């Protein structure tokens, strides 16, 4: 299991891994835009529960979590995936993009949720990062105590 302080650092590592013959995971059919039934927050984050979790506690922004995830751009290009690497990742929620910090706090252990993260909650158009809205399927495996 890896422990990194930023999803940006993780992205740079995994881009190399995925471009080196890693398994590409097909984009979901609703990757281009959140469907009408997606939950929306005031910040613009949209999400939908894919698998209901068995936990009862939501992580806080200052806790660390262990997750499995895959990320796509809205044109369907997978740019990162712990699933493809076959390895979960653990990180502090206050050390990742704002859309992850907010979205993971909506979840409980065992839950899988699709997040549509607007650019301003993702990488904000920074060079070398995926641009535009990003879509992630995230499984919250555990909240690290």
C-alpha cells in the first residue's frame, strides 16, 4: 500500500504506470456529464452511490482513508487507477484535491461512489494535470484511525 500526500503526486506516478501497458478500465456510460439523478452539493460536486456501504461513520477532512479508485476525463480517457495497479492507496483527505476531500466525506466504509468533480474542485487548469471535469469511481475501504 502506498501513502502519498497529494493526489497530484499520485497522478504523476500512475500516469507512467498506466502508459506502460497497465490495464485500461473502460469509462462508464455517464462519464461525459452527471445524470439528472446525481446528488449535487453547493460547490458543484455531483455524485451517485454505486454500492451501498456497510459502515456508519463518515471520514472527516483531517482523517486518512484507504481507497480503490479509477479516474477518467469526460471524453472517456482513463488517466489513473489503483484498481488497474491492483493496489489500494491510503492518504489524508486534507492532502488531495478539494473534490476528493468533499466527496469522500459523503461516504461510509464499503461504499462505492461515482464523483463528477468540476475543474475548480480538481486541478483548476494547472499545466500537466488533467483538465476539465474529472470522473472518479471510488470505493472507501476504510477510514484510518
